[in-house]
């Protein structure tokens, strides 16, 4: 397995010791270095442990031949745009298992035509984590409700669709919901 642990670590501006300290349980910088260079085999357990320490998905640490990292040309701050002091790269996102997407066909609320909304599915036991976030909720006959989860009363979810003047929708006992996690918006 070819990993890009070093690339992701450097892109985040972390040292080997930083990653080692963030691992649960902590490990040594030498171990992280060996895993990066391939002198020690990276197991799935190590991959997950390092991914958690770096704050990325384990899939982001596996190098795929058709996936290119994006070099960072500038950093934008209060003083404007400036070149990074060292080479940085952004790792393109990978969808989580079970993820779904929505495509906005016409502008509504904060969403523009052409936007892609990536969503991660949640089981009923995790619905509380989606309060005050935009969610996609399945309804019978292949229909859906999309909007802000504003409340939960027993098995009923209270959804406020985006857009001015929208009326609250109530969905009883959906088998899953998908919480919006990423907005992909074309510029231009």
C-alpha cells in the first residue's frame, strides 16, 4: 500500500512529534517516520490511528494513481494573500462510505444553482448530532425533504426548508437522515 502520510502531515504543518503526540495512545516520532517511509508496514489500525491524529479520513492517507493533490499557491489572511513559507498541498476530499449528494437546480435560501451538497448518512441514534444543521430526510414513495433540522419530538423530525416563507415539515420515524457536510460551489 502506498501512503501519503508525510504529504498530509507536511500540508498540515505538523512535525513527526506532533503526529506522534496526537495519536491515541501516543507513540514515538520514530515510529511515525518509519510508517511514512515504508520501513514499517502500515496496517489498517495504524492508518486509522494516524488519520485520527491528522484529522483526516483514512482514505486521504492512501495514494491513488488518479488522484492529484493541489499545491497551495497562497495563504489568505488579514493582511491579504501571501506565498506559503514552505510547500503545502491540499488533499482533495473523498466521500465517506454511505455518503449521498444533492445538486441544486435553482437557487433557494443560501444555495445557488449548480451547488453540490455532500451529506453523510446518520442512523436514528445519531439524529441529535444534526440539530440546527441542514439535512436530507427520506419520505415515502421516493420523495425527500431538505432543510434545517430545528427540532425532534419523539420519533418526529421538524425540518425548516431553505428559502423565505417556507413552512415547517414534519417527518415521522425516517430510517436515516443525511447531514450536509460539504458544499461544492463552482465559481464563475
